[in-house]
């Protein structure tokens, strides 16, 4: 599923970006959906930024200025996110009661930066009791008249807070703001909100990640895995279809999830979960991406076994399986792997492109691309007969056909 956010940079007077305001978007159209409540918009923004895309991609190490409606603040939802990453923007339409002010005080004491959004001088009295807790006041240059815009920085002078001029649309606005003591600036004069898009990861199939998480524990709880699969009709169907396919030889058909898990065992179950994840990730992409990812996985697994690295074969499988994840999601490999529960050696081989697992993958990719000099080189290094590769390659595609993708 495609996901979107918009970001608008916040500058100091030297045009240096100090942070980004993050805005909800539901498409590549640079506009807000009026059908969404402020609470829903904030939750979607936080999900997209912190869980789906990754904060580093969005803000490049700068702080994210995010609108938090009153109800979400009172529920102390901002505490789920590090004070090092966010600035809590209080919406202009709040009526701060004692409970709200106490919550802001608590957040302030925990080190969070607090900003008031779209400040208008006529609402000054509304913020009584709150302003002493605020770090940044974002002054709306479209809603305040020139007299108020000039007065606001003087009112708050010496009160240990930063005055930010927002909705700066012209050079004259910018000059006026600088001359009147504003320190930070945001608006169309500098840059319109920029749309950033990506692919959702965690919403693909929450159950996939729950199972993978279980499989990566020192002691695997198969009862827990059985419980997860039984509640998911799609997973149950796919698992039973797999164990009853011609890939595996068995005397009788299998009809229960527990039997299927026992039959597959730990290693085969891990590989199946990888297949399910890749299939879901590429459902809106060309079929070739699915087939290539799975072919690489199987090829890497067989090569590892052929060269005497049987214990490494599952890791080799996952290295091949996720070798195209950056292409599939159209996002940097490092960012994606940071959000996936995979063995560290697999992540390391894909990111650093070194080590035995990487050599096996590079060998497979070289064969796939017909780079015969590299194939010859790896064949000698790994002491594997080149005429065996064609047989392995054929068996890989036989396996793919049996999977009935």
C-alpha cells in the first residue's frame, strides 16, 4: 500500500534547516483530506513517519514538528515517541484547562519541546498558564495584522522562547519578520510542503511479523504460532495448501495447523513466512520481482548446501529472498532492514556486501545476469563444478512451479 506524508522545512535566518513540519497526506495530491479528524490525521502521520518510512528518511536528523490535538496530548500519546525526534505542536483551537496544562508540564519536565501553532495575538488570553511552558510560538503571518506581527516578538522578549514566523509567502514578509525579531521561518516563500511517499511495511500483514518474531526467539513457542495462524484465514489456507502440495512427500494429507507446523519444522516454517511476506509486498508489482526474489532465495540455499555450508543454508535463503526488497519498496535498503525482523548476518551481508552470505548471493546474481567471468571466479573459490549450476538453476524453477504462485 502506498503511504504519503508532506514535510515543510523550518529555517533560521541563515537559511539553515532546523526541522520539518510533518503534515498528513493520503495521496500524491498536496492537500489534506477533510474527511479525517485531527486525531486520525496525527495518528496516521506518526504511523507513517516512525513505523512505515522511518524518521531518518523524513527529517534527516532534524526534529519533526507534529500537530497533536488536545485529546491525544491528554492521553500522553506523545510519550510513545522520543523527545529527541519530535516537537509537540499544540493546535490553535484548544482551550487549555488545568488537566491539559498539567499534561504539558509533565511533557516539558520530560524534555519535550512544546510549540503553539498558528498563534494569533487576539487569542493571547486563551493561553494563560500555558505560555510559560512553551518553547516555540508559531505566529501566523496571514491571520495577524502588521501591528500585531511587530508586537508579538516584543511581548515575549526575554521569556526564553523562540518566535517562529509561519506562512511567509513573500520576500517582504521575510524581511519584515527578520527586522522585527523573528528567529525561525516557514512558508511558501521558502518551500511548499514536499510529498514523500513509500510502501507500507507493518500494515502488510501484522501476523507475518508476529510469527517471524516468534521464530527468532531462542525458544520457539509453536503454540503461539499456531494461535496466530488459526486466527488468520488466509495464512491457514496457504499453510495447509503448502504442506499438502507435491513439494513434500508424505503418506497422508494434513488437515490441522498443528500437524502442518510439526511437519514443516522450524527451518521450513521460517522460509515459508519469508515467501508469504515477499508475495504480499510485491502484489502490486510485476510478477518477475516475486519470481526473481524466490529464485535467488532457493538458488542461494542450494549453493550453500553444495559447498558444505549446510548450517548457513537458511541464512543464505533469506539473503537471496530479501536481496530485491529495496526495488520492491522503492526505498533504501538500510531503512527497510532496520524495520524488519531478520537475522543480523543477513542484514549485514545485504548492507555491507561482504562475507560468505554475500559471496553466495553475488555468485547467484552473476549467474542470473550471465556474467560468466564472475561465475567462473566464484566456482573456483567455492570449489563447485560450473556444469552443476545449470542443473541447480533448472531445479530452482521446478520448485517455483510446484509452489503454484
